[in-house]
C-alpha cells in the first residue's frame, strides 16, 4: 500500500498524483495498476517521476465519466491507494541510454513516460514532440530542456506549431538514425508509425505504448 502525499492540479482536467515511494523500484517507462483502496477497480498509469526521486508520481487526465481517473483525484493526502506492478516493456535498454539519439512523440498525458526518462537519465540525447489541444496542457514543460521540446497545439492558435504531431512529422525531414518512442492514443500511434515507416525508419527503431 502507498499513501497519497499530494495531488497537484495542473489544469481543470489534469493532475499529478504523488505517492509515498516505500522502496518501490521500476524502470522508467513502465506502468503500474492503480486504484482507490478497496474499490476493486484499477487502471494502468505510466510512471512520471524519475527512478532517483523520493516519491512516486503519475500524470493523470481526468476522463469525463471515467471511473478511476476521477476518483483518484478526490483521494485525501494520507489515505492509501492500491498499487500493483511495475509492468511493461516501454523502457530504454540500458546500453542505449548514452549511445542512442531518441525522439519521443506523445499526445496529452502520453508525455508521462518521457518525463520519467528525462528525470532518470540526465545524459539522454532526446527530442520530445508533444501534441496537446491547447496551451493549458503544457504540463511541467519547464522540466524539459526547451531546445529539445516541440509542442504541437491543435485547437488554439499560438506562437509555435499549430496542428497535430502527425502534421508536424509530415513537414519535417525524419532522421533515420534515431530511436522513436510513441505514446498516447491509438489513432496517433498508428498514423505516426506509418509516417515513420514510410520515411524509411526501421520497425525495430520504433517503440509504442497505447493508453486508449
Ligand atoms: C499502459 C497504459 C498506461 C497508461 N498511462 C496513463 C497515464 O500515465 N496517464 C493517464 O492519464 N492515463 C493513462 N492510461 C489510461 C488509463 O489507464 C485509463 O484508461 C484512464 O485513466 C481512464 O480510466 P477511467 O477509469 O477514469 O475511465 P473508464 O471508466 O475506464 O472509461 C473512460 C473511457 O475513456 C477512454 N479514455 C481512456 N483514457 C483516455 C484519455 N486520456 N482521454 C480520453 N479518453 C480516454 C477509455 O477508452 C474509455 O472508453 C494508460 C493506459 C495504459 C493501457
């Protein structure tokens, strides 16, 4: 069991759930099953915090009408949540951490595992392409090196790229020597995968994690 330390609201829809770590170990990019204690309903959430941090954190979007994402937001600090795991293989192989160059493509809270990568591996050579609807969804963007972050905003006019991550990928020259991680909704993952493959990126250089 892990106690809730804090719920940090980032926007009307999104929050960071901070839990006591209690010695829990994981590889950045893995997920856990989380739920309110005794509710019997759990959902998967990717680790958001780094492996060397004191607490465990998760970046969660409250889905309208959703069961777990809405109830977790209401838990009081000090109360316990149920946590199982870690699970999954959306991780970086240790020998590649300091030798490969990475492109992380995530929509919405799909940026969560990349936050864990960046917090865990200070020497990582990465670019993040984050697809969001409006600028209120620039969650914790100060945690990334600004020269490594491209934000694609699809439903608000702003100073940066206007459109979806897939629109952005279609406009740039795709580097063929990088390793690609895609995370978020399935539609984006399918489309981005096709764009990368058609550009000549080998399938074994593309890793995916679908949230829904
Ligand atoms: C491997 C994995 C890792 C995940 N990591 C995260 C994470 O780090 N952060 C996070 O916020 N979610 C994450 N999810 C999604 C999460 O597990 C839940 O599906 C989500 O929180 C909705 O659960 P719920 O019980 O509130 O809604 P439910 O009662 O299950 O139903 C909500 C409906 O909304 C859809 N839905 C699910 N997620 C979204 C979304 N983000 N936006 C719009 N519709 C959605 C579902 O398909 C479902 O039809 C992850 C999913 C997987 C499979």
